[in-house]
C-alpha cells in the first residue's frame, strides 16, 4: 500500500531537482539578458530583433537576407508578436523591448536542458543530473549565446525535446496504443521539423534521427517521425509563399548563396579544426574533463552522441565557421559527458553518502571553473576577428558588453520626445542595435556629411571623433561614446529613405 506513495514522493523529489537545476541554468542567462546590451554578432539584431521590430512597428533596417528572401519570417514574426504584446502591457523604450525578448530566449535556453536532465537522471541518477545542470549553468560556449536572439538558441529547444522523445523510451516496446505508435514519434517529428525551419542547418540531423528511430523503435515510428517533420517543413514553405511570393523561397536562396555562391565565406574561412580549438580556448582546460566523460559514456549515450558528432563533422567541413553554429547540439554533448562522468564516479569505492558528496563537490568545482573562465572570454577565443578599437571595433576584447555603449545611447536618444533625426557619423550600423534600440521613427543617418547633420538634431559620436558643429552640446556619455543634441528642426535627408537601406557587413547603402 505504501509503494505508490513512495514512488510518487521519489518522482516529486526528482521533478523538483530537475526544475531547480533548470532555474540554476536560467539565472545567469537572465542576468545577461538584462545587463548586457552589446552585440556579439549582428545576426542577433538584424536577423531577428530588427525584423521583428519592423513587423511590429513598421520601420527598421533591412539586411540583404530580408531584401532577397533568404530567411524565413517565422522567427521574426514570433518576435514581432512578443514585442507588440510587451508594448501593449506598457514596456517602453527599445532597450525594454529587447530585454523582454532576450529574457524569453534565456528561458528557451534553460528549458532546452530539461529533457536532457530527465534522460541524465534516468541513466546516471542524481549524480548525472547534477553534473549536467551545473556544467550547463556555467559553460562559456553556451552562456555566451544563450540570452541572445539567435536562431541557434530558438531552434535548440525543439531539437532537444524532439530527439528526447525518440530516445527516452527507446528500450520499451511501443505497443499498439495511439501513444506508443503514433503520437510520440509524430510529435517528435513536428519538433524536429520546427527546429529545421528555424535554422536550416539543423536539417542535417533529420537523417540521423531517422536512423536512431529505426534502430531503437522500428520502421513504423520512423515513418511517423518523417510525417511530422514533413508537415512542418511544408508549412514553412507555405509561409514563404505567403511572405515572399514563392514556396520555399528562403531555403532556395539561402542554399544558393551558401553552397553555390560561397557567399558566407566573405565573413571568413577557417580550418577543419576550428571548432575543437575554439571550444578549448573558450571553455578552458575544464572542457577536457567533459570530453573524458563524453567518451566514457558512449556505450549508453550513443543516440545522443551520434547527432552531436555528425553535426560537428558536417560543420567542420563547411569553410565558414562560427562557434555559435554548435549551440544547438551542446546540450547533447553535456548530457553524454554527465552520464559518463557519473558512471565513473559511481565506481569510486566510497559509501553511498560519500559518493553523493563527492559528486556534488565535483559538479560545483566544474561550475566554478567554467564561470571563472567565462569572465575572461575574448573574441579571439571564440575565433571571431573584430576590427581594432581605432577602426570602429569594440572598446574591449571581451565578448561581454561589446558595443553596449552604442546601444545604451541609442536607447537614450529614443526617449527624447523632440528627436527628429539621429546621425552616427562613419559608424558601421552592422554593429549597432539599429531601430530596435532607438525605437523612434526618425531618420537614422550614418555619414559625416553636412546634410546628415542638418537632418538630425541628435548625434552619436564614436571614440576619437570630435564634434565640430558648435550647435551640438553634449548631453550624455557611455564609455567613450558621446550623445549630442542641438536645438532646432531637422531638414529632410537628401537620401530620402536611405536610412532604411540595405544592410551589408560594410554598413548601410541607399535604397
């Protein structure tokens, strides 16, 4: 009579443990979402936030991808809905809207680990769950991107939940029930299809998932996974038809640009060992402990290890590489490492209490090592070349708060009711928060020409620049950046709507 009650108590304890670990993962990401207004890569602004802002409020800078139709409107459309809702409930200012969206992305990043924690607990008990949760809370390679509005972060959530649905019960017979034969595989397929539409590179994992399903659950389950994924991908094609005028427009243009024209190579080409070097440099020597655990647990964790390794191999073969590309599979790597380390610790000849204490202390040491390393991560560590400070680069080599000063002053300028135009002479808009942070429908100008100063009554000056127009007076400063204001009205910009022109790595061109 007491067994069901004891089982329920055990389940509740496990659920609270996993939720507590998810909260621990969320806290540092939420802190960064609120306090870091910088830009680590322009995609976090111009592929997501700026386009969502443009849909929600009717204005914004347009990158080439949203001129030529190389991106799906799914993620920007969802962000637009969030921004509109935030504005409706009284969230004001560009920084407030951006922070609200970034907090949601931070929550997505934490929720991504919940199914991984469940599997870790099932395979390695509390020890594996603790190692996974505390490692994820501080791993720099995950922490750097988790609070940023990037497709990698958004797509990691359905990817993790989808694959976990296929794997978590792989050793149990599916039976003939609706739940066993159709619902779980179909739902997994829907989630994997969503992960692919959100970020097309995740599509390389669809064949891997199919193979894992065939081995673990049989052909019938694999068919339903394929059906679910296909339906979502078809829906993505219909969305392109409705927004771009052609079905699957974004995937066709994207693949042509990257595979045929090698367009991504203009942002740099890296050797095949790039990801291994960047992971070591970014995370520090403690990452080698996780690599040991990953290898030690392969016999039990191969269904999670296979997608991570294949994803790494495919991206290593592509000339243009960025560390963020690995973000969607980092949870699988951490899961495998945690299970392997927990199984190794379980062999230590201590009492059960001593073993639990050893595991807890070990997980805390890993967390401390990763957090200490995270504070020191530079752009060079993640393998990303940036222009020097004197040529418009960030004022610090650290990845944290890069260009934060620009966005804080853009946000402040937008709070002034008298603003009728803002000029940021010779600043590359690609490394700003754009209209997302300005959040005012006024000309945003980028040259040092006299007509642009006439068309703006606010000016954002970069470090080393001097204000030669005596009409402007300093009103605010953030770091070495200064915001100026002048009295009077704004002239009509000579370039008309050029401030809303096409974005490229070189800046903004006229329409």
